[in-house]
C-alpha cells in the first residue's frame, strides 16, 4: 500500500462534531425504525450522498447507514447537522479537499477506505450532494472494487436539484427549457474546458458547479458563442441551508455579482430563461423578470 504523507495533514478526527466523541454508542435506531446494520464480516463501504446541505434532504438509506456506521469518512461540504445522524461512537474522519490541494490526497482517501473496510468496519464514505455528480464517487468505487471491497452507492440530492427547489428555479420548464446540462467550471488545468457552442444554444438550462472563480470567463465564452448577454442568470450560494442566498441578474453581470456580493460559495450558477421563476431576489439586484432579452 502506497504511503501518502500529505494525507495526514488533511485527515483528522472531528471530535467536535455533534454526536461525536468516543463514548458509548448511544443513538438508537429509533429515528428510522426497523433498519438493520449491515454485516461487518466482509469488507464493505457505502458511498453515500449527503445532499446539498439541509439534513432533511438525506435519504432514508443514508440515515440507516449513518446510524449503523463504525466510521464515517466525510467531505468538506458535509455539515454537522448531517454528521449528527451517525451514532455517537462512530469515528468521524474528515478528508475534505479544497481547490488546489495536492491531487495525491485522493489516493490517500482511496487507501484509507480500503484499510478501514479490511478491518471489518462498517464504513460510510459521506459526500456532499450525489456521490456520482462531480463527487469522484466513481473513482472511489472503482478503486475499492479493484481492492476486492464490496461497494454500495447511495444517491443523494445533487446541488442542482436541491438549489433549484430551494430557489424556486425549475431546471426544465415546458415551452421554456427542454434540456438541462450540468457542467463544472473547473477544468483539469483549472480553466473550464467546455463545448461552448453547444452550451450557448437556446431552450436549455445550464447549471455550473464550481464556477464562481471563473464566472466572468464562463459568461464571456457563452456570449461569444451567441448567448444573449441579458440571459437571466442566478447564483445560489449555500443552497438549502439557512444561509442560502439567491442572486439574480443578467449573464453579462455574473462576474460583478460574485464580486459585489462577496460570494464565496459553495455556489451554483444557473443560466437560462428558467431563472425568471426564481422567487428570491436581493433588493439591490434588478428583478430577473425585468431583464430585456
Ligand atoms: C465537488 S462539487 C460536489 C457536488 C456534489 N457531489 C453534488 O452532487 O452536489 C462541489 C460544488 O457543488 C456545488 N454545491 C454543493 N453544495 C452546494 C450548495 N449547498 N449550494 C450551492 N452549490 C453547492 C458548488 O458549486 C460546489 O463548488
């Protein structure tokens, strides 16, 4: 097994999380009656989607697995309200990564999961949103399966659908948007590497994950490929959480909106006519309904 020194800097036990600590395993399964803990005899890891932030958006299966877990390995976007569903005796291991971190951190996480599973522990790998949407869940599953570990993947509500519901933005709408595309604003080398001509077509909603830092570039590329500069656009920050903010404006204002409102994320950018339906608009933003297109 390869040793990755860098991982030790980032992986730590989160003793301060609600329900954390090493005391008696006190939380009963009463919240979700009748669920059974998975057998610990074989090496098993559940890769579980935690949803966009609001703990109420966890799936029933996610809660069952959290309550039965011996160890929860969790990401940066998984909040304390979600971790509280794990039993008090469950070990919590933080492996959050930030933009620009050493890519070898992922190797360390993969190896950690294999090691824990081989110890016979009931391992929950908890990831924000859906593990298979910009979540590297596919890579982790492949690594585990190559190592002979059985994997269960539990889907979660991805940020696009969570933020859409919360901000009042339908991602598709009859007669308005017949398709939706989820893209990342963060390419392999940091720059978004996308088929701009395809994304600029009309009748379509574009949802950009991890696009804050490149909001101006993304808007410029889309406008350069024919999308109207006045196309309604929204930024949803901390979607589904009490701190949620929804900013709406024109496509050519996206960069200014990020700077003016000091949006630091996590945030999604939604571009398309569906944004006219957003139900929350900051007072100093022009209402999306008034945008000329
Ligand atoms: C590494 S991706 C993980 C996506 C996740 N697997 C999902 O399905 O939502 C992280 C990005 O998701 C978006 N995101 C996640 N949670 C969010 C939230 N509560 N509000 C807005 N955007 C969110 C942001 O663009 C953030 O930079």
